[in-house]
C-alpha cells in the first residue's frame, strides 16, 4: 500500500467528520503504539490502529476509507483501555465506518455473495454483516 500526503490534507474533511461523530480529538495521539500492540485483530489489518490515528492527523482520506481496518475491528475496546491519552480508539473505528457508509461506500455487495455461501452461513451472521457493512 502506498500513501501520498498533500498539504491540503492537513485540514481534512475526514478528520473533522470522524471527530464530530466520535467526540474524540485525534491530535491527542502521540503515536506510542499501545493500541496497536494490544489489538487482537491487528494481524489481519492492512493499517494498524496507531497508523489509523496518524492517517487521521494528516488527513489521508482515500487511504482511510479504503482500509480494511475499521471493518475488521471487533469493537473489543482494548485499544481504548490501553491508550495513555484516554482516546477511545474503538469509537474512532466506529466513526470511520459511519463516515464510509454515509458516503454510500458499502463494504460488501449483497448481490455478490455466492448462493452456496449464503446457504452455509448462519442467518444471524449475514444479518449482522449487512447491518455493519452496508448503508
Ligand atoms: S476495538 Fe478494534 S481496534 Fe481496538 S483493540 Fe479491539 S479490535 Fe483492535
Ligand atoms: S495508544 Fe493512544 S496515544 Fe498511543 S498510538 Fe494509540 S491512540 Fe495514539
């Protein structure tokens, strides 16, 4: 994954939107990495939680909305508990999901799920996936 920083990103719409939804101040993060070190889902994320915080600080909107991280986040809140700055990182992840869905950027296409997979998947799993990942 390659990242490109532009000067106009520094006052980005995505940072303002995430702060508005979450109530958190992304500039409070000083990049200690404790959230990432404790995250049980970090191994599957393309951008670890502390990097998400940095991306927000510098306004990398495309990279944030394209990342799988907010969708893989299990909302376990370990990151929030570990943060020495008191940042609710789990809320940041939720806000990123909302910001994405408000742009109609669905994470899964219902029509694209093969019929056999639908048949084998517990209905509750499908329903929760649709609720979390589609607008
Ligand atoms: S809430 Fe999400 S980002 Fe935070 S530790 Fe849990 S899985 Fe990781
Ligand atoms: S634990 Fe808090 S201060 Fe440290 S990198 Fe994560 S969000 Fe930033």
